[in-house]
C-alpha cells in the first residue's frame, strides 16, 4: 500500500511495482489538497475519541457495579446485557436508524456516536478485571468515609489503567475503522468519516495511488495510538481474564 501510493501514474505490475524506487509524493499532495481528507480526518477523530472516553467511563461504571455491588437481579441483568454480543449489528441497524432519524440525529455527531456507546464487550472486560481487585481496598475506603463515586474515581479507575488502555485501543480501532454506521447516518460529504470518504473516491474515478495515499493517512493515527499504549495491552488482556 505504501509503495504503490508513492507511484502515481504508474501501471501496477506485480511484483515489479513493489520495488522501492522511482517514488513520488504527488498522490499525497493530491489527496490532501484536492479532497476533503482533513475534514474526514477531523470527523473520524471526533467520532473515535469521544466514543473512547464515553465507552470507557460508562463501561467502568457498569463493570464496577457488576463486579463489586450487590443488588437484586445482578446476574440476570449482566448476562442479559452480555447477550447483546450475540446479536449482529445488522439486525438492529434499521431500528437504530429509525430511532436516530426520529430524534433528529441524521448527519450529526451525536447521532453518529450515541448508538455505539452501549458496548457489552467493554463492560464484560471491565467486570472481569475489577473482580480481581481486593475487596479490602473498598472496605477501607468506606470506613474512611469515602462515597461510592469517590471510591470509583480514586481507587477503581487508577487501578484499572491497564485494562482501560487496552479497551481504549480496541474501541478506538473499532470506531476508526467503522464503515457501515457512518455510511448510513452521514448524508453530506462534510460529515463523512475517513472510511466512508475514501470509499467514495471510487465513484470519482480517482487513481489507485491517490486512494492508497488516503489509506496510508488513515492508518497512521491508529498505528501511533497503538505505539503509545502498547505496554498496557498485554497486561490488560491478561488481567481481565484472571479473577482474584
């Protein structure tokens, strides 16, 4: 992808076209100046980053409640919520779209973000990780007079950094690469995400090298995000499957 994006106007002949010489950055100049790539990049960042923050906060709250709190119907509620994993997104796509259209969420950021926040996989991983935290920490905090929300902010979240970083990478990737829902909810070119925008270039007879240049630009942020949080990923995945 990278090599072919640096060979604009060349006939693709494999494996010869993969040889790293006779390179040019004209495709990157074209895609950055001639297309709305910056706008698509901004939309994707808003979609991904806001979703990451909201999903992590909500799943941490739910995971803490399911792991450490006692209330009637907890297990039934948890496993019912987890059953959402078995329901394909395509099954709920039309009802979700009708609901968002009725609320005026078509072609808006909140309409793009809101339906993706109830993430059963994230809640499950947070619950598994928090279950491994010692109960003595929470009892000591309560004896000292700390309320539940203070316990959550001061004890749960700091101890959950590994799993939060792992989930953050996963959720960021899910939203950054999401195609179907942004395609359905976004009606104008200005609201396209990168995946939808780059796909739309096929309808404009844009050269292959230009499309690949856009794909490289779309790849860089998720690659950098993984580099930043990679040291937490293995610890978080391992810890979420171990009960204390």
